[in-house]
């Protein structure tokens, strides 16, 4: 992967990042995206995660595992922060899916999977 800088993120995202978030993104990039974000509440972990995910977009599909109540929040945040994101590329998989249905488990062409527990 080419060397990527925080400054290469979309401007709509870059303008909203505070210094601690930029530092966290740099830390994520230094570790090739392999990190656990366990900061205190309200420090912008979701924005850091989305920013880091954008850097690795060529390597998607992307998997987000979150509590059931946050599945739609994650979807809304991706739509908010990723310019021109095709919402049909986001699939939410929840534990309430009836496994006896004939529906396919995944959408064709989905690139972001949000799994609720």
C-alpha cells in the first residue's frame, strides 16, 4: 500500500477532526489498521474508525461489529462522512434474521457489512 497521510482524507472529514483524532488515525495507519480503539466516551472513536477505513477502501469489504442499537448509527455515519457512498453497498446483518427464510445472507455487491450482536 502506498504511504497515506491523514491530509489525504476527504476535506469534509478532515475539517472535523481534532488533533487527538488525527493522532489516533496516524497510530492506526502505523499499525496497518490493526488496532483496538478503547478511548473514553465522546472522543470520536467512530470517526477515527471511519477515517481509517477510508484509507483502506481498496481492500474492502469492511466489517463493523457493533451492539444491535448502534447498527443504524454506523450506517448513518458512513453516509455522512464518505462522499458519494452508494447506500446499496451497506448491508446490516442483525441477530434477528430468520434463518429459515430464502433470502440470501448477503447482498450482491455490498462492501460494508454491519453486524449487530
